[in-house]
């Protein structure tokens, strides 16, 4: 996906959902919007998973440092 931040992707996804809920999307555009929403959901899930893994790694490193240094 293009250079997209999690925040921008989530914002776009919220916009699509609002349009769908408000009936602002015509039937001709519905398929395109649903496909885009699916792409954004996948992107956001990947970003969240990567962030979770990074945070877990940092916490493990902190625990190791504390154990080795007696803190």
C-alpha cells in the first residue's frame, strides 16, 4: 500500500463506513468502496501486529536488562 500511516488508513476507513451507513454510496461505487475498506482493514491489522511484536520485543529486552543488572 502507498506510504500510508495507520492513522490515515483508519481515518479513511471511518469515512467509508460513515458513507455506507449514511447511504451516501451509490450501488455503482459500492464494490470499489468495499474493496478499499478491505485493503485498509488488512493494512491496519498488519500495522497493529507489527507494532505489537515491536513492543513485545522491547519489553523482553527490558526484562533481560533488569535481570542481568539486578534491577
